[in-house]
C-alpha cells in the first residue's frame, strides 16, 4: 500500500474555504476511488491554521489515479491558493503500509 501524510499551513481567514474544499475532495475521493481506502483531513487542536491529510491507497497505481481525477484537478489549485506560501505551504511524506 501507498500512504502519505501531508501537513498544510492555511492563511489566516482562509480556514473555512480550505475545509470546504478538502471536505469535498475527501467525499469525492471516497465515492469514486475504491482503491483509496482512507482520505481524511484533520485540524490541529493547538496550532491555528495547521491541518493534516492522511491517505492510504491500495498501491502506487491507485495514488496515480487519484492524482489524475477531474475533481482532483479542479479542487487542488484552490486548496493551494488557501495555503500560506501556496504549494510551498504543504509538506508531504510517503510511507509503506506495515500491517
């Protein structure tokens, strides 16, 4: 399995828009991608504007499919626009499933 953790820093005042976009991306991902097992967005409890995304895919091909969906192409640019520093406001790390 392919797993990633992304940490995102959102510009002040953009939190509601960011959450709306991420919730839509998560819902569409769960509805349309059977090989994406988890796509969850969470908000840091102590650091305003800090979020994380955890995603788990069946394999690298499922991750590539996710990257190429029409809704991904539509939602990711405005998500990046909400970030402090644009795409530079996100760090992403990839992992392999151990279970």
